[in-house]
C-alpha cells in the first residue's frame, strides 16, 4: 500500500480521538501534511501556504494550537496500539531523554537560559530556549531479520524550569521558589510521564507486561530510583565514581555494608569475571563483554532498594579498515530489575541510542521548534503536534513497507549504499511525490505539491 494512504488512515484515526469537531480534524490533518511536506523552515505560514490556503484567513490555524481543546498525548495512541499487536511478548522498552529547542522570542513565558549540550567540555555555553522530555517506543526489528531497532516517539512533553525570583524578592518568595524547584524539576516531571504512560498501557490491555525504561545519566537520581513503581523497571547510565555498597550481613542492625566501592573499581577488579553477550547495535549482532554485580545498594540514590550493576567493557572500533584499533569509554549501568535477564537490560540500553536519531530528524529534517508561536497553549502543543506527525509517518512506513527499505524510494547516493532502512527525509520525499499524484482532501485537490516550491520562502 502507498505511504500516503497509510499516513492518512493513521492521521484520521489519531485525530478522531483527539479533536471533537470534524472541521478541526480536517484542519489538523492538512496542517500535519503541510508540516511534513513544506520546504525550508517549518513555520506555520509555510505549512498554510503548502496546503493552498495562503489567500484565506489564517487565524483558525493558529487557534488550533492556542484555543482548541485537545491533548497532545492522544495523538500518539496508534503507535501504542500497533506496538501491542506487533510485539505482544516481553517487556515494553521505552527510551527517555530531554531535548532543547532554541528560541529567540522574549514573549515566550516558558523559555529560559540553559546549558547548551553541544558546548565543548572546556567551555560551558548557554542556550535560550525550551526544554522538552521525549519518550520513544523501541521497535525491536532485529527480531524479524537483519534490521536495526527503531524508536518511534510516543510523548513530547514540555518541562520548563522554575523561574528564580529577582534580587528584591521577599524571604517568602525565596522559600517558595526552593520548594517549587524540588517539586517541578526534570526528574519529577519525568516520573509523572512514566506514571501516565503506565496507566495508558493498562487501559490498552497491557497490564500484565512490564515497562522497561532506559534513561541517561541526568535521570539517574533518587527521584526515579528512590520510589519503586508498580510494573516499571529502570536501567540508567550512572557515574563511574558513584558510591555503592552491598547489604550488611544478617544479625546486625546495619542496613548498608561498611565497604564502599565504585563502578570503576568493579571494572578493574580481576576477581569478578567478564561475561559475554550478543547484542544488536550498529546494524549487526556484536559480541560485548560485561560484568554483573547483583543486590547492590546505592545509599544516596536508591536507599535500601536492591539494584543490579552492569559494567560494559570498552568497545573496539576502527575508523577505516586499515587503521589502528581504538576503544570507546566503558559504560556503567544501574538497573532495578534484579531477577530478569541481563541481556534484556543491555539490549535496552544499546537501543536507547535510537532516540538520538529522533532528535536529529525532528530538528534538522522537520524543523521542530521553528514555528513562531508565543501563546501559553501553543508553545508546548505545536512542537508536540509536529513530533506526533513525524511519529505517525514512521508508523505508516512500517505498515506499508515493513522495517526495511522499499525499492520504490529514490536511489541512495554512493556514500549511503549500505542503508537498510529509510530515513525521515526519504519518507518525506516519497510522500511529496505521492501527494502530487493522489487526491488527498476535498479542499486541497492536489495543490500541496504545486505550492511547495513557490512558497518555500514565505
């Protein structure tokens, strides 16, 4: 089936649950197609021009984000339902990560100065913009063949920072600020997203399956590890100098053992043997070495909760076939699952990298965050709307072609002949070509392809 037909079916299914009125559903569908297919910067004006409504009143398009009553989380339901049907066995693996969208407008109430993640190690630069927490569902395509896993977004939630009071603030305002920082930080907001996703999966009939959440080092703290969640396991990258210990021996009143150690010391300890496992990453199955230490306590982070420490040995690689062998840095993982398979935890950690592919395609290919909106309702909902359209595009490609790369796509350049799956740019190129040949909507009448190039710089 054609990609455009699958995408339209998914958009109609998603918007039928999110939007109440039929006219709002149709307007949202056209804006989603304009967001995906427009050329250049993905502003709302270019999306409006792409669908052929550049001579009409544009206020209704902006009011879709600022006034229309809908929830961004409802747009991602088709992804959860398809995952349930495709992979009904095993834990539900989710990747969590925060991302920043640079902005310049001073009227955006939730924008703030924050650390630029692309700044060098010797110089911390600042970035003014928005902060979002993205959750992507990991589709393990390597179970069906020689394909890499793919992350498909299921949540894109704004996580603004609490504004610090000025120099003339009263003592009460400063105390209220300190309390609010502890309640509204990134970890607490991520915890709320985990609980909401757990409830949503239960409503879809997945109450018997466990959620396995893979997070990076910024979310490896007491806010997530200190509170056990029902049917939710965590695997996170921790610091190499984290202070860990074993439980105290029985017959004493102590909870923590006297001897402290770090993950780096476990890696260097020759008394703990290395184990081997086959993990799929980098497009193929590879052998890795790891160490495992179970029933570990992290007093400052998880208190008396038993954890599992996994130490991954540095992985060798070559820049070219004849170059010398280099080694990456070792990785140290803490997991709350102390009884399951270590291979599942390791594979989930390696699959978490796919969310970085989502970030790159959303920002560079789709221009998420480039829309010029400042309404308190529009600021968090417009980027989530664009990410949902991108997510449904990936799902439509999976329905139409499977996990591999179809033959009817554009020929790859010479330096990309080994690509086994289509990128977001490949799918958007195919979508533009199909829309030029297909009747999409009663009001569009094929004009979307005619308006792409003339209004690319609108």
